[in-house]
């Protein structure tokens, strides 16, 4: 078994050519998520714990998100896949090859059980987070696909249509999703590719999205990054340090009615295309009025600093509200939404250019929450109705996922309680 | 004028909210390329010099490559654009905003002359490298588009068709290209986006490609990276330290017949899709035989170490050649190609997934050379004819570019000698 991490330590650069380097198995054990708060960008994030990693984990710089359709009709097949995936995820997040044989086993007759492009790279903060889509629980043509229909959480409702939605079905929905976040895109891509390889014949890739720059902080230790509109994004995001708020707004609880989801969270993903060429020809004053913050500091208009408590009643120089009634920051703010909060960890994307010669760019929106019916849905309804930003953005994909609680150890697997 | 770099230095984190921070103009001067060999991943690469940066510069980790079509028909317009682009490139590679007003000037009535998403980010090793495509020199309907027909270098021939080519015209060719390389993708994307913004109405984006992992080393100080087949790539690449070889194989010379190209280089770009799902089901032994190297160490088959001088006559255990006659490393090797060399600096890409549920992934091939007719073309002819790797790859795009010499100072601009 070749350990990418161990090989690095032993050989300095590159990887041991022959098999037989003992794995640092201890990396695979150890619980909790506390390790995520410290360490370097190259370190491993603990896989096992009460919650899945990749939610409150300080947002890594790169994303590879993938949605799968399940093509096997066999429940046992699906369970076996989840077990294999979990084992591979535990290995890869610790910086190992996806399987015990590895990419360079010396077994010439068999395909490697790792594809090799991450050989020599450190764990790079990789997290792998799984979600189950509503379609997995669907009864199709009178058949309960995997015997899960009765187990669908009420909170896993399909999202309603929102005003202005321009959704493409082929990049929306899906039975399963995996969010791979890492500080090295090659490590994130390697992980998704190997999970897809392991799933061959049982799942097929529905869509796949790379993101290159995080657009939210999920820890107070992180500076607020900028989205492709050039503005700081996620200033008021829920963060890892918000203990009680996380209990209230992020983690599903036994009292919510679905026992297998306790400790899990619900994920909404939306691909939001930005019409950046139009945005770029908009004056600075108008951009700032639309967002409700200034561009340099990120301070709410009429305020001095990014993290100033926002006073929405404050007047501007013209006697009107400093922050317009239809400014994005006002409409999205908890104060305007009955106090509901989201934990966002979206990423900037550029997918080449379109037929009109414009960059196909924007935000891949990712938000975790306890119940989308009470959080994302009402907030998005308000934004879809009134946000002046809508002139510059277009929601092109949509999905909702139930992300189960964390895997507690090597005997456990992703979704075990769902199938129990 | 807001300097991203200066703001960082002064404020630690974030950016000065108001205008008026003096630019570190000294960063913009200074010649040569020697600064590229040292420094950290966040430092600036010198823009001015005899050759364009981004060729022998140690390959940065991320790519945003874009091809433009020129839509203005006016030669003066095109020259003005090249001047504006050069000025913006000098600024951005030094870590400044694209224009002197900047993203957060405080001039509320005008669109910012920088889009802002790189505010607070360091220069990140950004290089911007321009190339001119054959179509820029074309006579269309009896009209010499920009009066350049007589100035087309002979070496800038359109590439011939190669066996197995599956080219998509919409992502091939182009009048102008810009290669942005940086250690932070947000910085590379920001640069391309701002050049496109400056070119609005004069050029339109033909295609745009992000790459996330360099697949070649261009300096002996860099470890050899891995491509998405999991193999080390570019071991025998031309490198910055290869002084005489660069003169012979990389830089166009006055003796080549096109004076305005002296000190420049010719660039071939090819998007090479990998059928990675099929590759991943191929045995380790077969993968290694196809490449001609082992996967772990990257050593030529029958040899011990990656950089061992390859003995193509060496026999394997079965008495046949250790490196097969149709192995990739043999067919691509200078020894099998009359000694010709290329300087490659390609990148891995993943562009989501295709309609069959497979990752749309591969290598965006980038190779610089003195004359493609004598270098890329004969090598690729040999590969296209015999390489067993062809079963797993597909060339989907192709372009050739004349990259002029470096910009010598603020009075100079990209392509000045071409239009003189």
C-alpha cells in the first residue's frame, strides 16, 4: 500500500517506485473535527466525526462538485457502493491512494485501484461530503427505487420554482452528490475521478463543476474573499465558531423528525451565471447601490467597516435609506428574513466562453442549513422577487440534498442509518 | 491609483478603501527575466524584457488561456488596443489594478477600470503572453485585413491536418491569444477578464480555457508533475536553464527571415481530451508499456530513474525492446525526431462532464518553439501515425500563434515591430 503522504515524508519529492511502503494507518483514525481549525493548507482534515467534514471546515480554495444518477436498480449494490466510497474517501482525505493496491502496486496485470495523478501530493485539506437527492427516495412507475420512499425527510422537498429561474435540467438535480474541496485542485479532481471510477456501472455522472475561488468564509480566522462581481461575499455567513447558531440553523436534530439525518445538514446548490460584461460597464456607484456595500472595504453603505452591525434605518446624504430597499444585502440579511441563517461555501467558476463571446462565469452557490423550507426557500423567494442584482445574474441549475451525519469510524459508512 | 500589492503591504489584509495609495511604480520597471527564477509563489514576475514572460518562466500552477477574434476592421483601432492591453498587462503582472483609476476609485459615476475580484491578492506570479494567429495576416475577399499580409512569418503556417484529429472549429484558431499563468486562478481569471473588458467592441472572445495543474516543468528547480493519466509528464522538456538549446530550438532569430519576430517564439496549442474512463480500466502493465515509463518513479522502462539517459536499444526480459517501438516516450523523443525539441507548458483541465456521464478532462497542450514546421509538425505526424496512446486521447482543438518578442519598456507595446 503506497501512502502519498508517507512517500513524501520518506522520499522528499516524488513517490516510492516500488510497493511496500507501509501506510501511516494512524492517520485514518482519530475523531472529531477540531483538527480542521489549525494546520497548514497541505494537511489532512479528519474524515471521521459527528458531522461530515466539508461543511464547517474552513473553506478550502478549490472545489470539484459532482452529481450522480444511480443506474443500478439493486439496493444491495447501492449500499455496497456507499461502503466502498466511504472507505476510499477515508483513505484519500488522509492523503492515501484510493485503494489498498494503489496506483503503482507492481501488479502489472490489473488496472490500478488509484489513478495516480495525486501521487506525491499532500492531503491538501481534502474533504469529501456526500448528499442524497429527493429522486433517490422516489417511487417511479409504482416502484420504490431503493425502498427508501418512506424514509425521505420532509425537509428534502424539491425546491419550488423561483421567479426568473433559467434552470437547465441536465445540470440540475441528481440522486447523489459529492462535494470535494481541497487546497489543490488536482487533489479534488483526483478524488472525484476515483469515486466515479469505483462507481462505474452503478452510477453515471450527471454533471460536474469545478470552482476555483471560495466566495465565503466559514471561519472567523479567514478573510472574506471576493466573488466575480469584485465584491466581498459572505461577510455575515454562519461560521464554524457560531456554536449555538449552528445548532439552531445548520444541523438537523432528532426533533426534526428524521432520525437518520440527526447531525446531518441540508444542502442547496445553484449555479448562478453572472452577466459580467454588463456588470463591468455599470458605474461604481450603481454597483455599490445594488449590493448595498462599498466595493473597497465591503462596508455596508453609510457605515465604515465591513463587520459593522448594519443599521438598515440609516439615512443617506439624500435623505433616503443609505442601503436601498431593494439592495442585495438588505434582502438577504437575516434581519429581513425572520432571523434565518445559512452556511454558505460557494465557489467562483469560469467554464470557458459562450457562443456570444462572453465568459461563462459566475458563482456556484453552496448553502448548508437545517431546513431549506424555512431557510433557503423564503430568502430566495424574496431575492427573486425584488433584488436589483437579478438583472446581472441567472440561476442555471438547482438541486437540494440531504447530507447525512458524519461517519463515526471504519465500521460505519455514508448513509448507514438511512439503510438500517 | 490603488496598488493591490501596496495595499497588502500597508494594510496587512484587505485593501485600502479609498483611492490615493501611491503605486509602487518601481515594480513596473526593471528588465530581464532573471527575477523569475527565485522568489515566492506570490511574487511578481518582471513584465519587461527581451522575451515575453510566460515562456521560460518556471511554470505556474494555473492557466487561463483565451483566443480572441478581432471584430474591428480598423488597423489603428487594433494598434490602440494592443497599446492599452500592454499597459494593463504591465500593471496587472505587477499586482496593480488593470487601470489607473482602479476598482474602488471613489468615482461613483463611471464604471471602474478594474473589476475588483483580485483586490487584496498578491501578484501571484502572473504572466501574460500574447500571440498572433495566421488569420490576423489573412487577405479576406481581396482585402488585407490589417495590412499585415506581407508580414506573416513563413513559420506561421496553418498546421496541417493530422491523422485522427477530431477538431472543433469553434475552439480552434483565432486572431489573437493571451496565455495567463499564475499561482492563483483568481488572479489569472481577473487578468483575462479585464483584457476582454478593455477589448470590448474591438475583439470578441472565441474560446477560453482554464487549466488547473501544470503538466510540465520549465525549470530544473521544479519537480516533474503528473498529467491526468497519472504519469509524470515533460521529463525531457526544454527548460529555462538550457541556454544554447533555447537559442537553437525556442527563440526566433533574425536569420529566420522575419525581423519583427526576433526574440519571439511560436506557440502551438491543442486541447487533448483523454478518455480517462477507458484508461482507468487498463492494466498497470499496459499503461506503462504505452507510455514507455513506469508509473511510480517515471523511469523509462528497463531503466532505474526518471532522468536516466534513455537507451532505446535496451532489451526487456522477453528479449524484445524494453521500450516498445510504438511507446509514447520513444515516438516523442528528440532522438527519434532528428534532435528537435519543444518547450511544453501544458495544463490539466476538467470541463465538467459530457452527455455520456464521463469527465470532460485531459491536457491543454502548450508548446513553444522556433519553427513549428520543423518541430511540432513532424513530431505530431509521427505520434498521430503510430502512438498507441491515440486510443485514449483525442485532439479537439488546434491553433498556432506567433508570439512576438518581449516589451522592452513603457514606450514599447505588444507587436510594435509588427506594425512599424
